[in-house]
């Protein structure tokens, strides 16, 4: 703006023609101001864009670490003469994938920055140079020259900055490309070693134990220190780039700890007495929470470094020791401490990479001792292991794998022996941890049901055996699947098994014009099964057990709505999981509508009736109703049918359509009161009838008023119903407080009336 203001008088003078001179100032024109304006605008735009170009400083700081990690991996892969560590190879492979992804991102960013800088340099060259000056140097010409000089200086400064940034980007591109190529070569080398490992583990890679000789003591390897440094760098990189696994473990632990602690606080607030203390769960479930965390942790990363597995195993053993210290008898706990010491000793021996004769004999002895320890577990602790479900087959695998490790060590297949031994020890410890996890989770679920049922003054005692087997079976299946994933990963067969099933489940098949996969079909039925299972047992999570659940009436309707929602969501997800196009699904629904019209009217009627019952709510769970000649307590309101429990204990399944279309008598819509009657026959002389009748009425009234099951604010009615000579019959009408105790109340009152009549000399016939 200052430049334009300075040039304004010159521009005004430039249009004046000087008649008395032969020289005209041709530089003072409108083009000069426009050229300067365009130049400064272009330089300002380039200067602003330079700041937005990819910042190479973080890359320059992180690239040396990546280069160092690649060197560490390269050095690790070149180590020979030791037992091949499959976990180390898998971890290197995982690290290379992460490094290559980071290098690929850097390559893309640098290429984009290169293009942006090249475009800026091209724009910089479009700035027109100043024209030659032929007029005499007046004030306007001097101002233009100064403006041109300032523009040129700024152009050179920005050009130098662009050249420097361009050179830096080129250098980083070269380094990143070299590292990327090195990473690709290392990935190929890791893949080759993994394939060679798969081929050579079954081969004789060391002499048999009866032919092996003691190796002479070699001088200290000067590269051993460097190798250890590189291994530490690899481990540090792994932990730094996989912190999210620890975050997930912490989240799982916080959720479990908060759930259990919250329910214990609820139990204390409700004065809920836990008559049978839990085996593993305590009000401060720190140890149980740690067991849950470290039992599930191996499934979060299938190819961690060996030190990561060792740390997880150590933490899991410490957590299990803290749990067993408070739950196991002293003798069993001492056995456990011995097992912990042995497990740690065996893990350290397996982690040793030496292959000398002494190391092989030591490993052989430990494997033989492990077989004995496994047999001792099956013999002495069979009852304890049986309580933990699947530990007996896991212990059998522990014995078998250690036996295979002994055989492989003897015949010279040391890599295979160490893999079997490591898999056995990690499989057993994780199996014990998962077994305790199952027990802890079922106890936490039990506590949840007790607190939910114990709310609002309802009784806390109930039969838990109804839900426990199903829950234990479900958790056992899930824990077994998790254990198998980690177990096959340690055996280095997970990828092969996973690849086989992935191909079998994802391979496309054609039926007519419809393409499908077995995985989609299996997922369809799995989602339907899970949704049906959830809607069936969702009520138990809120303590819906027992026969006298007063809170069930309040929960019944919205629980049915929740069940219906689970079914609908499950069906929608299952339909989406099939992968079929909407046109095909429309055809299926069209065929379904035809089926409904032909033979599924009653099923649809019951489903729609169930939805109407949810919102109309003529009765709740726990009400005593009578419909179509059947009476009983409403135990469950389902989507298609509802369940009644009769006074004789039988279960009556009533379709929802019948409940909606027939007359329903709800005896407990507003309360549980019911008026009942007793028929009494007495024998007396005709002359004593008025006196005996009055005395009988007084005795009956006294007995009814003293009963804890009757309503005292509503007096009973005692009516004379018939007289047959000396025998007359009385009909007693009175109100009881709970319809479910009708027969019990009548029995107690009848027995009390008999005692009073006998004491007063009255006779019942």
C-alpha cells in the first residue's frame, strides 16, 4: 500500500505529455505498478504456502530411530549357531510391518511435499524482471528502482528458502527410500527364515544326545554386548509402539473392578447378607481383577517378543498366588508355591539360547520333572482341577508336550524341543488363569443377581443353580477358544489353521444367481443364536429368579420390550451379515409373506399379541391370573407365549394370542389380596343351636384375627348356609394378604378353629 501511495503522483504525471522535451519517461506506466503488485502478491502466497508444506523436522528426528531398529533386526537375523527363536522371528516380522507402514506414509508425504515445492519454484520463476530504464533519474524512477530492488531481494530470499527445503526433502526421500528398500529385504529374509524354520524344525539340527560332546569354552564374543543392545532396542520399540495393549488390559481391569465393587457397595447398602462367601471374589477384588487382565492379555497380541510373554506369565503367577493365598487351604497353597517356583525355573531355562551339552541335559531333566509335576497335579489335585472345568485336558497336554520335548531333545531337534516345552508351560499357566477367570466372572454375575433381586426389600435368597450351568458352559467355550488361539500361536500353527478356515469360510460359492460364503451363513445363524440366548437370559442379569419376586412386576414389561428389541436387532444384524443384496432379501421376505398367509397365521398372531401385551400390560410378571380355565402365577412373558406356574407346581404355556383374545382374570392387578372361604359342619342339639352358633362365630373370628396371613381391617363374614337336623353348616368368608398362600392360610386357620372348638366342647363333623 505504501508503494502504491508513493507511485500515485508518478502515475498522475505519466499521462501528461511533455511537448517541450524530446525524452519521455517510458518506465513510469501503469504496467510497472501492476507488475510490482503481482510480484509481491505471488511472493506473499509462496511464503504462506511454504509454512504449510510437510514439516520434515519430526521425520528427521524419528528416522534415525527407524534406521537403528532396522539395523537391530538385521543384526538379529544374522545371528547363527543358536536355537532359533520363533517368537523372535514373528516379532521381527510384526515390527517390520509397522516400520514399513510408517516409511510408506513418510514416502507419500515427502512426495507430496516435493510436488508442492516444485510448483512453488515454478511460480517463483513467473515473476517478471524489471524493464531497462532509459529516462533521467527523477524521484519516481528512484522509487521504482527501490521497489524493484526490494522485490528482487525478497524473491532471492524465498528462492533460497525453497531451494533449502527442496534439498532437505530430496535428502530425506533418499534416506526413506533406502530404509524402505532395506525393510522389504528384511521382510523377505524373515519370511525365508520362517519357512526354513518350518522345514528344519523336524530335521536333525543337532547331534543326538548320546553322540553329543561337550563344547569347548569359547572366548567371550565381542559382539555379544552389541547383540544384547540391539535386542533391548527391539523390545523397547515393541513396548513403545504397542502401548495400546496395556491400555486395553487396564480398561478391562477397570470395568471388572468397578462392576464388582459397585455390587458389593449395593449389597452393603441393602444390608444384604451373603450367607455363602465367594471362593475367589472379595469386596476389594484387586487380585481377581489382575487375574482377569493377565489371562486375557495374550489374546491381544499373538506374536509378542519372548520377554513380553515372560512378563505376562510372571504377573499372572503373582496374581494367581494372591488369589489362592486367600481361597485355597494351606496345604494346597504350598503345592502351588512349589509349582510357581518350578514354572519360573522352566521358563528361564527355555529362554536360554545356548546349545551346549550341559544346557541340553538340564532341559531334559526339567522336562522329565515337568512330566512328574503334571502327573502329581492329576493325582493329588484332581478334585481341585475338576472344579476348574477344562484344566484336566490342559494338564494332560502339558504332560504330553513335555514328553515330546524330551524325545526331540534326545534325538537332536532342540528347536522343536524348546518350542514344545515353552508352549506347555505357557498353556498350563494361562489355562489356570482362564479357569480362575471363569470362576471369578460367574461369582461376579451371581453377586449382580443377588443385588438386583435384593433391591427394594425383596428377599435375597434364591436358587442360583438354574442359571449357573448355562453360564459356566458359555464361559468355558469362550475361554477354551481363547486358549486354543494362544496355544496354536505358540506352536506356530495358528497362521496355517487360520488361513485354512479363512479360505473355507470366505471362498465364494454360487447357487443359481446368488453368491454366498459359508462364513456369512455361519455368521447368520450365530447372530440369531446369540440374540436368542441373550433375550432368554437377560432377565437373570436383573435377578429374575425365584417365585416371589415383587420387583419382577415392575421389570416385566420393559424386560419383554428389551427381549423383543434384542430379537429384532439380532435379526437385522444377521440379515446384514449374509451379504445378500436388498433385492434378494426382498424376495425372501416376499416368500415369507406368502408362507404367513398360508400357514403361519397363528405364529404371527402370537408375535403381534406379544407386542400388544408389552404396551397394554394387562398383567405383569408375578401376577396371579386365570385364563381359559387355567390359573397360575405369571412367571415369564415371552415374545410368542407366556408361562404360568400353577398352584400345583406345573408350568402352563399359554400362547399370547389366547391371552389377548380370552377373558383374563387378574387376581393381583393392584394387590395380592383375595377373599376365600371355609365350610364348617358342626353337630349340636337343636335346643343349643343359638348358643353354640354364637360361640362358634366368636371363636372363628378370634382365630381369623390372630392369624398373620389375614387382613384384620376387613372383618370376616360367618354365614349359616344349611341345617340338617343336629348338623348345621357354616360358611366363613375372609380376606388373606397373599393369594399364593391361600391353601396354607386355610389350613392354618382350620387347624386353629379345631383346637378352639375342642377346648370349648364344640364338635366339627
